[in-house]
C-alpha cells in the first residue's frame, strides 16, 4: 500500500512539472518512476513533492524536481548511451538520468554526500549509476568519451579536460556564471569547437575545487 502511495505521489509530481514545463514522454516517465522521497532528508519528507530546492547538508541543496526535469530534457537524452554528471549531491538527478541513459557516471567532491547517495542507489536497486568521490572538473577519463555531460553546479568556464572527454556531436549542459547571474547553457561539440545556446536563468551552488572528506 505504501509503495503504491509513493508511486502515485511521484506520478503526480511528473504531472505537476509537466503543467509548468512540457516534458517529453521519456523524461516524464523517468520523473514518475524515481522516488523523490528517498533523496530528501528525513525532516523534509513532507516537502518532497513540492517544486522547490531543499537543503541536504554540507551547504548543498537537492535541486527542485522542476529543475532536474528541465536539465534532463535539455540534455536531449534520446539516442545517447552514456552521461557524466559533475556534482552528484543527493543522487536524485543521477537517479532520474539512470532511467534515460544506459550508463550514468556521477562525481561528487563531498565524501559524506557520495556515501549517502550510493546507499540510496543500492536501496532503490539502481545498478547503472557509477559513482566516484573526486573533483568533478577533471572528469572521469577511464570511461570517456561521454555522449552527454551535465553540471549540477554553476561554473565560470568549462574545463578543457571535460571538453576533451565529450564525444563528437556530444552535448554539455551547464549553469554558467554570466556577470551577476547564472544561465543554463547547452554546448554542442562540433569538430573541435563548442556551439553555445543560452536557455534560461537559474540558481545553482557553485562548482568548487578539491575533495572534502
């Protein structure tokens, strides 16, 4: 009964998001089939299905489900096999991506957050998400090239190492700092250059360097 109740809440969440931002069928299904509640700290369960960002500790936030859906949509996941996420956080974005990609690689620099996220993936039987505690700005060369790269934190510029690890015609979606604001930007790799397309203003925590134990 409880499982059915949770499934209904997540299905309703997908509908609420779709009412504000039209979703493709596969992204809508990915949101509906990912248990949002499992990624929210215990004290915030009652707010799990609101379209708001929530604190998760270590001065980090779990993105609003609306933002997660938009970022997933902006990646153009159809036909892509692998995605690298910079900034795992709670793991919610990676869990949604696991329904859209065959292989998800996610990096988190704050070790306690990564440990918690891995536990959630195990509990939910998500087996196609590969995790690493590291500075995500260096990417994960072992499994490159990636069809898609997603930044779940805002950057002032794209590290060359990540551009090098992007497959030809691959896409990077990242919140970029522009003056006093952040803009979600989609970069498409054409030959050796990136074609940029600004999508919308946003608010993300910044990318930071190094690993935090």
